C-alpha cells in the first residue's frame, strides 16, 4: 500500500517530536535528576560568605550545592549595609547537599540623634551622650555670668542632628564669671612627667608629690590628685599628686 506525502510528513514530525522529547529527558536525567540522586547521601562543606554582598553570597552557596535563605536583616556597624553579617550553619560545617544556609544581612549602622546639652552639667551631658551611643569630645572653657561653673553653654553638633554611632561631640563649658579660675586637668593614670607638663600647661603649679607603694601599677604613675578634674581653681594654684612606687624603691625627692 503506497504512503501519501501527507502521511509521511506527519510521521516525520511525530518522530522528530519524540526524538526531541527523548533528548530533553536525557539531559534532565543526566544534569539534574542523577546528580541529585547520587549526591543525596553525600556531604559538602559550607563556604564562608560573611562579608559578601547578598547576590555574591547566594551564588557561592548555590555553586556548593546548598540552598541560601535570607533569614533577617539586623543593624550591624561591623559590616556594610547589604552584606552578610552571619550565616547558619557556619563556614566549614559539613552538611548534606541541598542543605539550607540561613543568612543574616547587615542593615548598616544605626544612626544616633544628638541630644540637647545646653544648660546641663558636664556629668549629665556625658551620660546623655553615652545613652545615645555618642562620646564627649574636646571641652573648651569660657567665662560666663549666665551659666554656672561646669555647665554646658554650647555643643559642636546641634541637637537633633543624626550622626553615626560613636561620634564625638565637643562642648563649650562655663568656667564661671572669673577668668582667674581655671578648670583643673585630669592627670590620673598619667606618668609623673606627663602630669607635670599638663598641670603647667593648664596654668597651675605642681604641689606636693606623695609616693605610695603599689606593685600592680607602673612606678611614677599618678593614682590620685587634689583638686580633681571638674573643679575650678585659681590660676597658679598647686595641684597635689599621689604617685606610685615599688616597695623596694625609695621615693624621689621633690
């Protein structure tokens, strides 16, 4: 029985379609199904993706046969925004192929709002800055008949300004109505030589130096002073110092 041209073309089309389906199934089995079947009981090691950008971390994990999953976004000052700050399981862990790896992304550093400090004491200003995640910076003193001694008159960054956490805010502090009364510098934990230099630079003189035995702190370290930082004293007034020495070392003569 003779085959018509139409039936022949239909047969060729069906054969080509079947062939294409067979080839596609072969590649699916060879590239996807079989590797997963073979690897289902095999293990791999989790690569380190901390510090990588999200897309780069995902590509690296997928290349290792793992399934990356973004778990959450947290503020983090150690890692730039959008990078991986934490991964679970950690880098180097041995896991099965296809295991999920949970990623925590950095939301960047939390900004801080500068508090209003004008009119506060130095102690209150320091506490307010610390609570806001900021630091007290350089303090300069000015004569004032309006503000009592040790009261903040001005700040280097206006109140309400948003800054990076850890930023230092410098203060202008009242030294009272007299220019003859100066702020006493802090020389505790300084060496005796440095303490003497700072005292003279601040407009005072070095008073009595009392040595105390202390084997836990380096010799010639100031452990106390009078008057202390935060007080005002007359220009040229002596600052009394208490300094360490070893038990077997005689004190130096003033």
